[in-house]
C-alpha cells in the first residue's frame, strides 16, 4: 500500500521523533523514528536478527525500579540501551514529541546523545527501520471487491493453500442453530413474542443472559424481571431481544484470542459500549431518519467481529498485527492490516456476514464504519457507529483512531453535539452496569 513521506513541521524545524522500547530474551533496544511513521518490525528483525517486541508501558517502571533499565541522566525519556535510529533521522537536533506536543517537544543534540550512550557502552546505529505513515485513503471500501481481495491476500501466505472454494479454505464455523432460527424469525411477518421467547428459552444460558440484561440497573425496569417474555414485553422489546440473542449466539462461534494488544479495551466490553451508545444515540435521531434500534444495536455489538475472524483464520499473522499495533499506537488497525495482509478485518467480516445471510444493514455497518463520508444505502448504521467509536475513544475506550467527529455528520442526522456528548457521559457513567453485561459473554 502507498506510504506517505515522513512528516516535517511546516515551520522548517527538525521533524518530530518518537521512541519505541523493544525487548526479547537477550535484552532491550530503543528505536528512534519519525513520529508519524510506522515502525517496521520485519526490518528490525532483518537488521538485528532478533524477534523484538514492544515493552509494555506498565513494565517500564518495573524494569527501572528493579535496576534492569536505566534512564539517561541528561535525557530521562531515553534509556541506556542499544539505540537504533531510522535512516531518516539526521545528525542534528532531535525533537521528541507528537504534533499536539510540537511546541513542548523535548530536544536532544545528536552528539550529546551519542556521548550519553557511550557512558553505558552503547551505540547509536542507523538502519532503514520505518515506513511512511500508512494512509487510510488506500483502504478499498468497495464491498464488491471483498472476495477478490481475500483470495488475493491469501495467495501471499505459504501456509494457506487455495482450495476450489473460498468457504473451504477459511474453515469458518457454521452459523449456530439458534442464530439460524432467529434470522428466520426476523423475516417472518407473523412472528410474535412467544415465538422469540421459545427460541431464546431453548438455550438456557442465552435465556439467563437476556433476563440478566433486562434486569440490569442500566434499564431501570420497574419490578422484577422473571422471564424472557418479561424481558421482551416490559423492557427490551421484540427487535432488540432478537438481535441481542443473535449477537450472543454468534459470540459463541469464535473464541476471543488469548493474544491481544496491550492496553486496549477488552473485546466484548468494547462491543457493549459501542452497542449501548449507538442505541442511545438512535433515540436522538428524528423519526424520519431513525434506523432500526435493534439492528443498530446488533451492528454495534458486531462492529469488531472481524477481530475474532482474523484471529481464527490467520493466528500467526494476527499475533504480528498485535505487535505492530503495540509498536505503532498512533496508526489505525486498518492501515496496519492493509500493510501486512493487504486486507482488513472489516472486509473479511463482511464476507462472513454475507455467507451467514446476516441482515444487509449489519454488513454495511461493519464495512463502512471507518468512512464518515459514506452516504449510500443504510448509511445511518456505519455513520452512527463511526460517531460512537470516536466519541468513546476520546474517553479512553476502544481502539478507534483518536479523531474528531465531522460536524456534517451531526448535521446529517440533525443531532445536537452537546446532547450527544451528554449521552456519551451517561453511558460512561454506567460503566459498572456495562461491565456486568459484558461479563455474560465468553471471554
């Protein structure tokens, strides 16, 4: 995919740099590279012969306290370890920070850094270790290209042999029986509450989860919720329970991977936050533009289902993606996946949703959730998920890019930004209840 040139400040100052601390069984290495660039872990391995991964932030202070890692006296944000500088880092003033911190960037003279490292008998070595910041503009949002891109990306992996049909190659689990029955019920114009309650009650664990959900303090239902039928009629409604049960059933098909990116919101907790917030935002949308609350909730619940699919299909490459995300927290997972796999989790997930005959609204929501300009069929679903994910990220929840919601997105749905922010705060304030709901999902 295309890479942008390393960013430089418009005032002609030296480019901003960032530091990444890596380690393996042998020891630790720090890498200096342009702040906006992607650290290429493959290049690091080629130059060092070592499988280095990012040191978790929580581990750094532990290493310092135990004496296994020492800060430089003059430059305490740097460490007395072997230092690799990207080939683009020039021998002049080194400025460490981000675009937002440009005015307060911490400056280090190149020769002074060399001298400080030499007191630890360490070197400053230059290698080509980074790639220009990936651009999401190269991510293909054409849903019709999904299958072709999946086949194309699979051809890059020697561990996977292409079979005659893509379905056989990916070995995706079949749609659970409960989910099949719920989908059939959704298209039945004569379906009633008793039909849905019967399906949910046929799975005891699912029934318990639905009842517990309806009894959650978040919904503040009057009286005690005693049955699935109570949950449907008195609290959640037919549409929401059907889509909630569908999401819960799908959640049992693929395990949450043990390998994960350090520091991100747990998978199901992020999903519940998203689904809860989009459901709340839908209530603020005028009736003539209001999408289905149940399908909106389901779309939020499954917005990141591709994460599970990716881990299931490509375990070694999923692990590599996690390491790249840890080393490059400022870069979207879509850009990293596009760089490493030539396809994103969203594209793979949409193919699976179509294979399972899931509602079109859900597929559109998943596919275009990172495109605020999507305005075609069912646009409310991805547009509102885009909004919810960015608003949650601003509160430190989830792994969406840290960016603002465009004003025209609020205008498109006649939403008052201040009222939306109040809704976000209400959801964040209900964090204990949301965590309790998330605990019902497989971990």
